[in-house]
């Protein structure tokens, strides 16, 4: 029996033998390490260093009114980073959907996943060249890296239904997120040590930041070797031979049929709409927190890195804790509770005094507590709502608003700052995403949605 056969056997139930159990644990570990690898980009690049640094680079290139002019457009230098994130995601939507369709048709999930990972890692390593006023180079590298990251992670999510039985998915998904925060946190510790001691090492602060950015790409590339060796090529259910032999043009036609076919599962789409809304808010908080902290609250780079490191550490426990709560009360109720926590956190952030690192660290701990669990449980709950054999395609839609790939939130954040000139107004504007997401999620009949796609219903929802 091949490793792919093992994977498919475990979709419906526990391993049939000790060898099957070892094979499954080996694949699960490879999947966990994939989160460990790519979390370096999310934490070090998107969350900590690139936002403030790219903003400073853009300010050096700004005119007397504080505007830069990419592609002939006039925008505030302070809005360049969130606008670039939003632009990269608009492009990644089409790339993810097409790649997900090709992966499900050809069965080359691993090859595509790791291929995009290495493109993203190379673009991230190229950020070492971002100095002076080269903000356009920084924007271009961010677009390439963020698109590659989004596609790679979307394909990795497609493995979840085959790595755990329905009742175990919350646990496995939460453990994967915990690995991600542990990996991202470990690299942040090293980067914090480098940044704090840059003078002793004879480095300028800018050079230290560029080394930290490049280190995330190197980390991503090195640890991607583990899933490359341990995961099977295919995730999910194999298509028919006739479908697998179709050329890429057939995949384009299939993509159109897939988008139309999703209307047959309106409850899945309703859940997806709720997730896209509230998680856009989550991801915008994550990606813009350093910018808010540095520009509005006057936090130093060291304080920002320390705060994000605290988020990473607390999020490990938060993901595991909320995973256990979900085993008792169900994933939907636990997610709803976490959204209430996000609303409280944003409100406190709006009123937070400037130049008070202790308060900023307390806010970081609150974010970490709800961050990992809300995302891990959202991923595992969605895995129940996907028709068998369509994992990569559906998770490509899901990934439109996951880990650093949101676009509505950064756009609203950037517009709020563009209009008001205040990052406090920008951060509080994100409340709308959590309120609407909560209201829509309440309306989703999860059990009926799972039954509608023909999947087994877990004991607790």
C-alpha cells in the first residue's frame, strides 16, 4: 500500500494497523513542519519588520507633501504597505483558484505547494536588497512573496481532511497552528537578539532589519524540505483517470464549473462568507499591528518585536486551549466566543495610551490568546464543509482571507488612515468585520451544512 493509499484510508477512520498509524503520524509531522516553515514569513516579515521598515523606505522617496507615486498614483507613504498587501491578494485570488483546480485535477498538490513555497522564500530572501528609497522593489518583492505564500498554504490546507478523522480535526488543526507559532516565535527570538545587538555587531539598524527579513526566507526554504519528503503528492480523493489526463486548458474550464457548482452548497458558502469577513479583520490586525504600534503608540522596534514574540508564545497555548474547549462545546461556539474577545481587544487598543510598552504587551497577550484558536478551529470546521475531491479548490477560496492574505481589511485600514491621518481611527474601523462575521456565523446551521456535502458529522460542532 502506498503512502497515498494510507492517507486516503484515514479520511474515514482510525489507522487499521500499527504501520498505518506510524505512516499517518509521519505525514502529520510533515504537515505540522510546513506550518513551522512558512510561519516565519507571516511573523517576521508581515507582522513585525516589513510594515514599519517599508513605510520608512517609502517616506524617504516621498515628495514634500508626504506622497509617493507608484504607477503614477498619488498615495500617502504611510498607506503604501497596506495598499500593497491588498493589491497582492487581489492577484493571488485568481492564482489560488486556478492552482487549486490544477492540483485537484492532476494530484500534484505537494509539488505545487513546495514550488510556490520556494518562489516565496527566494523573494523573501531578496528583501535583503531593500535599502535607501527603493520602496518599489520592496513592494514588488512583497507582492511575489505574499502570492506564493497564499497559494502554498492553501494547498497545504487541502491535506487536513486526510490527516484526521472528523472528530480529530480540531485537535490536529490546532496542533498545526501551535507548531506554526512555535517556529515563527523561535526565529523571532533569534531576530530580536540580532536587532538588539546590531551595534555590537557593527551593523546599522536598517541592515539588521534586512538580515531579519532575509532570514525568514532562508528558514522557510530549509524547513520546507520536511513536508517535501513526508507528504504524499496527492491530498484528498483521486480524480478519474480521464480527468487527470486533461490539459491545463481543461483545468480552466473546470475552474469555471467549480465556481458555478459551489452554488449547490449555499450553506458552505454562507460559512465561507462569515469567515472571509471576520478573518479579514483578524489578519489586518496581525499585519498592521506593528505599523499601529510604531506610528501611533510610539513603540520602538525592540518593543514591537518583543510584543509579537509574546503573541507567538501565547498563541501556542491559545490554539491548544481553544482546541480543547471546542472538543467540549463545539467549534462553532468556541469561534463565536473568540470573536467577542477580538472586539474587546480592538476597543482596548483604540484607547491605549502611547509610549506605554507594558500596556502594549498586555494587548499582545490578549491577541495571542484568541488568535491561534480562532484560526485553527475555523480551518478544521471548514474542512467538514468541503465535497470530497475538491479540497484544494475550496481551500483556495478559504485562503483568500487567511494568514496575511486579507485584502478588504488592509484596504479599509489604509483608507481610514488616508482620510483621517490617524491610525487609531484605522484600527477601530476594523470592528465592522468582526461584528458582521459574528452575525453571519450565528446563522450557519453547521450540522445541516456538513450533511449537505455528504460528509460524516463529528460528535460535537
